[in-house]
C-alpha cells in the first residue's frame, strides 16, 4: 500500500525528506508547500552544498502567464486615456521574431473596429520613444492583472492571440511549442463568431 505524503517546507530538511521518500516505493510525495521560487528549489535539490549533487533527473516546470488584453484596454481607457492613445499610435512598435517584422502598435484597431493587442518584452519588441515613456504604467498594469497557471510536462493551452497576452516563467530542459494559426471565413457560422482581437466595449 502506498502512503501519500506532503512536505511542508522545502529547506534542507524538507529536501532531504524528499530524497529519502524517493528511495521508498511505499511513499508517494504528492505535495510540497514552500514560499520559495520553484526553479530555485529544483536547483537546491539538485546541488546541495552539504549533501552534494543529486543524481536524479530534476525538472522544474514553469508557469504560464496570461493577461486579458480587453481588460487592460478598458482599464487604460477609463484611468489612463493618454497612455492608451500613445500605445495605440500607428507604427509605434516593431515586433521582430517572425520571418517578416511587423510594424504596428501595442493596441491596433482592425477594419471592423475590433482591437488587437500585441506586446513583446523579450528583446524582440522595439518601441518608439513616446511609447517607452508610458511603458512603466503599462508594465505595472500587466503585473497587476497577470494570471499564472502551472504548466506540467505535456500540457499546453489554446488562446485567442489577438486578445490574450501570454508568456511564461523560466523553464528548464527541453520543450516543444506548436503554434496553429487559424483563418476563418466570416461567411460561415463558425467564422462569423470567431474574430481576432476583441470589441472595445
């Protein structure tokens, strides 16, 4: 019979208890509670200055981060209209990373009036000076409205890329990413209900 256990605290004692549990098939660690950073805890488990290096394969999976662009847009429209105007200035941003760089803005309006949000904070987004001057406000709002979900091995997510900003915390090890771009025919029932971006209201 397997006994399911949790470890409260993942300091040196908690890490050693975890290593001992790994050697006993009758014990299954189902939860670890600690306030520390997961990647740091995985590193400390692998490399201990007293007990030495652990030979087990250790992975720390990351968190997926989401921010609803429509919510950001509405907060900016209500509380920071000048910031929103700056972030919506045409050709105020260059987004690299694709075969052809895209000149646009953080918030852009489509022909049908829908709003698309696009933002990169990984060295592949380049912004005009007026946009850079308001980025601290935008980044504070990103932090405030970020939703984080743990992503385990072989898990993924589907989102509407014109509405949701997404990112991840640091991952270690190999990972695969598939991106599927879907273009729908607005003349069909499905296509008429699927839009890139969001309506501002």
